[in-house]
C-alpha cells in the first residue's frame, strides 16, 4: 500500500503537514506502507527530512491508494476513484466548496474529513483547535498593542509580535510571560481600567486561548461579576487584567417558554437541537469588555453573539469599551457579524466602523479592530503539525490498508474514521445525505459570486 502527502497550495502561509517524517518511518517499518510526498518550498518540515525517513519525493500522487492533505484540494486534482483525507469544509453546505464536493462525487471518489472523526460520544479526536486558539490569542494581543498605540496609549502590548514570527508556541508564550511581567511592573493606564478580556467558548479552541492568556497576570472572574468589577476597578491603575469565560447560558436564552426545555438550569441538549428557539443575550456583557476572543462553533440556525445592528445602536447610544475582537472562529458574517471577510497572517486585522459598515485594513480609524485570520494554526506550523499527527497516527494504517472498492456497509474502517466518510465511491454516505440539496443547488454558482 502507498499513501501520498500533498503539497498545500491554498495559501502561501499554509506550512502545515498532516503526517510527520517520524510517522512516515513507522508506517514503513511496522505496516509496509510506502509514502510519497509532493515537494514543497514552504512546508515547515523540509523535504529532506521526509526523504531521510524513507518517503519518496513525487510530483504525481495519482498512484497512491490514499492522499492526505490539510486544506481543500483543487477539484481538477482529483483522480477517478481516488481516496482523499483533508478538511473539506463542506459539512455546513458551504457554497464555495460545493463544486469541489460535486467533483469528488462525479469522479467516484471517497472523502474522509478530519472534522468529523469523533468517539462514541461525539467528541472530536483530530483537530488543530488548540493551536488555532493559541495563535488567535497571540494575534489578538498583538492587535491590542497596535490599536492602543494608534489611540495614543503606550503599553507593553506593543512589544508583542504576530504568532508566525515566533519559532514555536513555547517561544511565543515566553514573550507573553515577559509582557505579563512588564504589565505587573508598569501597570495599566487608568483610562483602560479595568482591562477585561472575554473568551466566548470553552472547547479545544477556547482552551488554546486560555493557555496563552494564563501566562499573563490575569484574574479570572465569572461573567455575573463583571458589573461589580467595573465599578470597583474603574480607578484601579495597578495593572490587573481580568478574564471572563462565557458559556452558552451567558450568550443565549430561550425566546419564550420553550416546550421540551428543562426548567431551572440551562438546557444544553435542547439548545443544540433547537437553536432557532433561542436569541442572543450577549449584549449584557460585550459592551463592557476591552477585548473579546471568539471561539464558539456557529452555523446558520444559531443566534449571533454580536450583530451589526446591535453594535451600531450601541455606538449611537454612547459607545462601548470594546477595542479588539479576535474572531478565531472566523465565520464570515456569522457569530460576529462584523467579520465581513477573512484575513491572512501577513495582514491579520481590519477596522470595522459600526456607523458606516465600512472597513479599513490595519489598526487605524473609527470603530474597532477585528482579527479574522482563518488559518491560525498555520502560524504555529511545527507545533500544530506534530500535535495533529500524534492524534491522526493511530488511524493511518487502517485508512491506508482499507479496501475502498467495498460497499460502504462493508468498508472496514475504525468506527471513529468511518463516521467521517462523507462521500464513498461518489455517493454521499447516509449521515451526509443532507448535503445533496446543497450540491444540487450550485448549477448557477460561480467562484466570482
């Protein structure tokens, strides 16, 4: 059996790889699986390191039984009856990837999506979420320093660099620790007190955010304590940073007495089954935050955290304290409706003006800064690749050795992987049959639209 590792080509910033040289050596030694890899001049791990471990550098991967990648693959690169493993970004029916999904189906291919690999309880097993959160927190601190500088406020945040400028996550965290020491020594200007960073979400991405923020001298407070905190700390120039993590019950509430919802505490199960029966209550909190880092999952039926209309009304009615939104989730006009576009590491931020709805790249101008890099883990490419491969590695032999000519019911894959098969031999699998209406609805779709 032979697997291929494709060269990432969606962005010049995409330097990750799903399988490391050490894993290549293990596959060859323990499972007689050969690896071909496309040469790349930007991949974080040089071609030579793969070659040393027995991988063959090949431009053409069409003779590989399975091809692994990270991001989407151009539709013209699919071969008839091929098997591909990558983040396809189709499970929400994303219009821009429906032509790719249709090409996979028309060519009789099999698609396995990392995003849907999960255990029996539905917990995701293979992800870049932690590193997305960590890189997002670093970028947000970087953005805060520059925004404050434009406002004429000199702070130690200005010393932060972009995440990709650090050689490793540990090096970036050391820079954050240095920042924390300076903040403790120099304090925070009175006009910024209290400096409150809100983190929306507490999953893998949220944990990555907190991994970085906890290197600062932060005091964690519950959302319910924020009002009293602002009153008590309004004149505090000692330099404390407060951090509050928001869960579902802080962000949404039932629109009315909802049949089937439990009484008393927040009913998580009911919310995720019936998101359209809930509305956002996050306006209770966000206007008093200094920084918001968004790490929540969002799809069309779910309420937004902050809408354009809500923010414009707040601006007209006296404004808000919020200076930077680090939108790690980066759903375009999604949970943060002001995220009107995604950005890349080289130019990570834009300023959104709530009054006009206009944007300006950079950190200057009326409004607030939005950080919306949609490939944040690529800013920590070595750490994220190694961590990702460790999670994927136990499943690679089974993926490589499976007989994809078999019917789906007979396809011998671990259950965690089988539930991630979106297309098999050109047909949507039962769990993803809902995507058919999205694929059938793209006849008039063009990339320009």
